[in-house]
C-alpha cells in the first residue's frame, strides 16, 4: 500500500492542496471524497506513514497526520501497531519536527497525545511521555532551540488532551485516565514549566515563542480539571481550584508566585495576560491546601504585594487584555479570602487605597473597562457585605473608600450618560445599554455599595436625577433637536436601572427597616416618571429604541418593588409609603398595584412593535398574578376587569404582531379568572375564542379539501387560537377549573383540532402550537383530570389523543430528508411523544378497556409513536436534549406499564431500544440518565418476575418474548449492567440512588454474568487498586436475597453506597 502511495504522490499532493487551499466548494468536495479512504481503516496507517516519509508538501503532511488522528480515535488498532506508531512518530518529531510547518507539527503532536491517552493503561512506555518530552527539552537546551519548543508544545498539548473528553469515549473513561495523569505526571509537568520559565527569564535573548509556549504550559497545568467539576468553558467565572496535596510545596514556595509577577512585568500581551491568568488561578487555590494559617497568610501577603506593585507602577495596564485579567485577579482575592485576613496583611492600607483609585478610574472609562467593571464591583460588594463579620481593631478603610466608590459610580453615570450622546454620534461604538447581561452583572453588586452610606448616597443621587427628569418632563421644546430627547431618555434609563437595583437590594440588607423611607424616596422618583411618560409628545415615541429601554428600566423597578414590598410576608404599613404618599399620593400597596397594572396595559397596547417591552410587561403581570395575596388584590382592580372582558387583538395589538406571547398572556388572565368560582365569567371570557373555533368549523364544513380550508382561514388565526387555549390549560390546576375547560371543548370543538391538523400537517408553526396545547391538555398535574367513576371522559380523551397522534404520525413518516430536521421533523415528534407519555402516565384511563372491546386507539397510538421515535437516528436523539427527554420519558412509561409492547417488537427494534437506554445512561443530563435507569429497572424487574412465574408453571408471554430477543442478543442486559457499574464506581454521579435500582434486577437475572463482569471491572483497574476493589465488591450482595421486594432493594442500595464510598475514599 505504501509503494502505491509513493507512485501517486504528486497526485496526492495536488489533491491535498486543493482540499486546504481551493476557494471552489465543489473542487474541495471532490478532493475530500477522493481522499476519504485514508481515514477509514487500519490500512491507512502505512499509507499515511509513506506520505510523511516521502512528501515535502506541508498540506500532504497535514492531511496524513490528521487522518492518523482520525484512525487512532475511531478504529480499533492492535497494541503492537499503536506501540510502533508511537515510537515512529516520536522519532519523526525529533528528526523532522523543527523543519516542519507549525500546523503540521501541531497535528503530529496531537496524534502522539491522542495515542498516549487512549493507550495509557496498555504499556508503561505510554506513561513515560513526560520523560520523552524532557528528552526533547534536553536536546533543545544543548543547542537545538527548535526541539526545546517542540518539547514544551508536546507537554502543553498533552495536558490539554488529558483535560478534555475524547470523541467516542465515555466520560467515565475520560475521567479515569485524567485522574491517573493528574496523579502520576501533572505535577512533574508543572515543575518543568516552572523550570523553563526561570531559564527563559535568565536568558534575555530567548525567543518570544519559547516564552509563550512555556507560559501556556504553566497555564494549562493550573487550569487542569483536578476533580471533574470544571465550569463551562464559555463562562469567565472561576471557582476554587482543588489543587492536590502533593502540590503543596510548589504553592507554598513564594519564588514560584514571584516568577509569574516577574514574567508579567517583563513581557507584553499575550504573554503578560497569560501570566496574569496563571496568577488568577494562584489566587483561586483552595484554602485548605496550606499547611498552616501562617503559610496561607504569607501566600495572601505576596498576592496583595504583587497586585499593589502593579497598581503603583501601572505596568501593562494600558493593554486591555492585561487590564481585564488584572480585574479578575482583584475579584478573586475577596472571593477566596476573608476581609479579616486581608486587613491583617501589612501592605493592606496602601493596597486598598490603590484599588479604590483604580476602581474610580475604571468607572470613568466606560468604553475601555465595561467588561471588567463587573469584577471590581463584585470585589467592593463582597468587602462591604463582610463588614458585619469583621472583628478586631485593624481598620478596613471601608468608611472612606466605599462612599468614594459609590459616588464614583453615580458620577461615572455621567460618563455613561454622556456615552448616550457619544453612541448616537458614532454608530461604530457599542452602546452599553444594549448589553443586558453586562448591565445586570453590574447592578447585582451595586446595592451593597450604595446602601453602605445610604442617606448620603441618596441625596447625591437625587441631585443628579432630578434635573434630568425635569428636563425630560417638558417634552420637545421648540427649537430643540429631537436627539436631545433621546439623550435624556438614555440618561434616565441608567438612573432608573440604578433605582431598581438598589430597591431590590433591600432583600439582603441587614438594616432594612431603617432604610425603607429612603427606598420610598427613590421609588417615588421612578413612579413620578409615569405621570408624563405616556402623554403628550412622549406618547408618539414608542417605536424608538431609547424610549423602549426606558420603559424596560421602569419595569425592573416595578419588579424590585414587587419582590420587596408586595408579597405574602410584607407589612403593608411599611415606611416606604411615607415618601410615596408625600410626593405622589400613593398611600398603600393597592394604589401601587393600580399604577403598575395601568402601565402594563399601556405597554401592551402601545408597544406592539417592541417584543422585549411586551415580554417584560407580561412577565411582571404574570409574577403579580402568581402570588396568592397579590393575585387576590389584582382581582379588585378595574384594569384587570377590563382585561378579562377585552382581550382580543382588537384591544391588544401585540397578539397579532408577537403571537408567541399569547400563551403567557392568556395563562395570566386565566389564573386571575379561576381565583373565583364563577362559571358564567368563564363563559364570557372564552366567548371570543368560541367565535374563532366556530368560524373554523364553519370554514371546514364549507371547504371541499384541506387546501381550501387553508385558503379560507389565515394560518395565524389557527396558531393564535391554539396558543390561547394552551395558556388557559396551563392555568387549570384543579379538577374544577379543568372541568370548565374540558366541558367547553369536548365534544363540541375537538373535531376542529383534527381538521386543522389535517389541513396544516406540513406547517411546523401550526403543528407545534397544536401539539403543545395537546401536551398540556392531557397532563394530569395536581390530579386535575379526576373524572367521576361512571364517566367515560378519560377514555374519550385518549381516543382524541390517538386520532391526533395517528394523523400527525402518518404525515411525519411520509416526510423524507429535510434541510432542517429539528424544526421540520424532530420537534413535532418529541412533542407527539410527550403527548403520549403524559396520556399514558396520567392514571385517568383504564387501558385494558381498549383490548377488551377491540378499540384500536391504544394500539394505533403506540404503533405510530414508536415508528416516529425509530425514524430518528440514535445520535440525533442524544444530541437534542428535548428529543432525548421525550424519547426516554416514553420508554420509561412503556417499560413500566406497557412492557408487552416492547417485548412484541422484532429483535432489531428491541435491540435498538435497549441499546438506546444504555447510551442514555451515559448522558451528562441527570434527568435523562435517571429515566433510562428507571426504564431498565422496570423492564428487567418485570422480566425477572415473569421468569419466576414461569418457574411456578405460570407461563408469561412477555417474559418468553424477551427471552427470545435476549437469546439472539445476549449482550444487551450485561452491557447495561456494565455501564451502571462504571458510572456508580468511577464517576461523580448525583443520581446514585436512581442508578442503583436497576442493578439488582440485572444481577438477579444472571448472576454468572455478574461474576464475570465483576472480574472484568477489577482487572481494568491498576494493579495496586485491584485488591481493594475486589474486597469492596465482595460485600455488595451481603444479606441481599433473590427477590425484588422494597426492603431487599433498599439493602442492596445501602451496600452499593457503602461500596462506592469505601472504594472512592481510598482511591
């Protein structure tokens, strides 16, 4: 094979160049199709080696290396082949590496690292990879700097490879190797990085890329997932780093930390910012690592001294990447250490003043520091909140620094206020008001700072806001540019957001009562804006973004006020109403609710063009209606009575423009409606919907076919009515309220549902709304579907469910490949599966009736649902979370109450279903994992009981069918048991109890296979751990009987918990 490759080398090189360089998509595709053979089998190894040996084209070399990575990841190569490959490519890297292109060496090193990880336990040589890298470093230090760079890069990529899951391998397999590498090689790798940094610091002529690779290696080591609990990579938040105890000498050696401070001072980005990232991780090291409090205090003192020196010299802080990481580092100091520890540091007085000055400077640089202010504000808020716990005589300087910070934030609002003008003048700048997440993060920290000297801060704040509010109240003055009004709106938006945040902060304030009057003073200023914001010239500006942001800010104030002063535990004689009464005549919570509801109604009518305002208004409305007390109060308001009587699109235009919000609107109105037992009110409330449904029925009777109905009725009308019905169904939480809805819809209007589904089956927008309504309507939450014992309603309802599922399923199963499978196919399928799952688990239908009387409704629903589920590839089921939850939810119900349906499938289908449950056990989503465990437990448990019955001469057809499937595929249940053992023993699973339940059933089904599996698990562990694991496993079945009674199951679960604890505690 290799010789053939050499003969065709020029052609291969040309194809590889087209693959990587061509701008023509078709040309790249043809090259890819021709070359794909290289990554599909073990035979590719010799061909790729031949390319690397013979070709000088970097693109051919890259293709060969990347193909080999694919082969070793996806193909099962023999141990000897892998070992030969390892030796070959290490030698190739040493002899050819320095002369190769960077992207080629990167791919080759990735190949070596991937082989090392996959074969970590196979041979000792793989575990000597750090020594192999050290050999390259030694050669490099002897005069070959290219090899030194490769040695560092090899270690850096090795740490990254060990730290991230490998495609095609389970999380259990990944963590097992990651932990072994951590214990055996990671500390040595970190020590190598420190030695390299020290050496490169001494060598002034050292190349920048060598320094970059050395600091990248140190950062990779410090960023390692030591205990399997790393945060999402997309998050900047950093938790405590659980550095292992053997690292203690390295952390307590102050020269190591100083090395990174020195490296920062002597370099520029990206090297300096990477040094700061390392220091951020130093600051995040767990407190319990240190031998004594003295050592921990020395460590903290060095961190404080280092950051102090950077602040004094301002070294590197003009670079944005350095600036951001430095702010993160300051934030970590208070997150990981107590204020009492900080004030005990000798350089604290100077440090805190420098940090205060740095913060004030940052607050006034909104364009520069907007993403970094969050960390500084978080630092000061945590310092302030710790004041009550500070003991001793050491001064904290909070009394002098915090007021300055609070004033600086308000003063910096002027910079933000001016930023409104700047952004309007320069469209290329980012508007800070657009970044809702960043704004929210800053506002979370503000209350602690603002309330520290609350009265003084309030006085200063009001002196800033009052002139702006007065100017805005005058509207557009003749001769004034309309842009000036946008500036005023932007300025008020900032200030109103501050009011909302500060009022919300009362929930965590320890001196809440004494500050209620000031809360009232601030709230009065926000409520005062309502007196003119929706009248005069201002009422013509609803379509402007600046105006919409101001209304959103006001809604945040209302939400904060609601949480603090309108609730179940609130004293209505609160002092907050003193100022509200003085300034606005708002005397109590009823008047506040009236103001809020009036504003909500205005927003829903006026802001049809602004979905964000509509959503926030409806959220506030829903939150007010959800509280028992506030909901009762809302019922007394005229605004609510008006909305209950006038709730069509003629009254609220957003119902047409933003139909997605219809559900929450009708859900909220229905909650208020159902608080009183008045059937007549319900009839008048649904009258507009009644007209729509009757109109649909009339149109369908006049239409000759589905296409005619689609022409006669607008699609949005159908979508809207089902969203409205779902909103009402969501609010029916009792038998009384559900009965009102059911009696209205059935049987009069259910034919319309089938007609609409038939007409719009190929329109996902309609089918999604319809199926979501059905999923809610058949759900028996709070046992609301409790029909009378003589009522056939449960059976009749399931017949309607069967009709809907059958009709929709027939359409879906005719649908071929689509460009967007989730939206056009999978979404409808998972909704259908959810409908069936909820109907089957609702416990309001005796399903035996269907077979008894020959009714095919149940059989049809089950058949079409299983066919829909099986039409989705397993990898897609696992890839889409909602699809997975719906599919495995149905499997759990079927295995619990309808296991005969599973058993009656052909062996191919049965194999797919059980294999999917095994794959689901490995899901990172605990809910999916638990559903799979329950399904396996139900199936294995019923199979075990069926076998016991057969042994007592009571044949069980379901057990016989399962036995036949397992005779053909005997590995199915043992594989599930193996997966369960791996997860429970080697992973950090929070659902251990759920996973333990099916294990006993599986063990009792075949104890011989359990013993074989036990020996295999023991043999998979390192030799030093095998005896301990064997001892633990021997105790698993102690006092466990051969039955599945609850007491026996609990004993097994208890034994498993003890086993897991003993084994992991000593590992």
